[in-house]
């Protein structure tokens, strides 16, 4: 294992949430990295708790992360040592998770007015293909618990 691969493995294993991206959470330097941050924020994740690694500052990490994950693009999200995917996969997880959770919530909810918890609106630049953001809760990477504000164990 190369030195860069070892540094990546150490970062992934020693941090609960790691986002390898271009730029940082405060100043993403590409649209896909910006979208990844938007998705995390829309899911209620405090991006200050996410370890971000600016791959533009270290070319060995920039190239090494692609080999490490066997995924060709950046950004890349890891939760508790597990590779989740890039911003495209994060968007799919959110849309599918929101649709499934929304259907479950709607079927379990008694007939009454809308539940204010599920009135959040998610604004991201990807097209919506499943569900309505105004009526479905947000899930991210299938492990974020929006009630407690933490990643599930």
C-alpha cells in the first residue's frame, strides 16, 4: 500500500464522515462538490462535523482516492469507513430514500393535516424524479438519523 493509500485509509477509518472533494465545505470549488455539500445540508448534517479533504491541495490524494475506492470521480463520501459514492449516488440515495420513507410515513399517519416535520423543502440542482420534497422526509446515505441529528450506529 502506497503512502497516499495509507493516509486515505487512516482518514476514512478515523473519521465518522469524510468527504473527499474539490475545495472545502465553506467554499466548494466544483459543482459536484458543491452538490455533495448541498445534499448533506439538506439532510440536516452539520457540515462542520464532516471531515473534508481538499484533493486540489494534494495530487497524491486526488489520484489515490480513485484507486482506493475504485471510483473514478470526485467528490467521494465515506460514512463510518464505508464508501457511499459521489454526488450522483448521494442524490439517488436521497430521492429513493425520501420516496420510500415518505410512502411509509404516509401509510402510517392517521388521516389529518400535513405533518409539519415533513414540510421541509430540499433545493438541489438535480432533477426530481421520485416523490415531492414538500411531503417526504430527507434521508442521506441511509444512515443519518434526522431526529437525533447523528449518524446511526
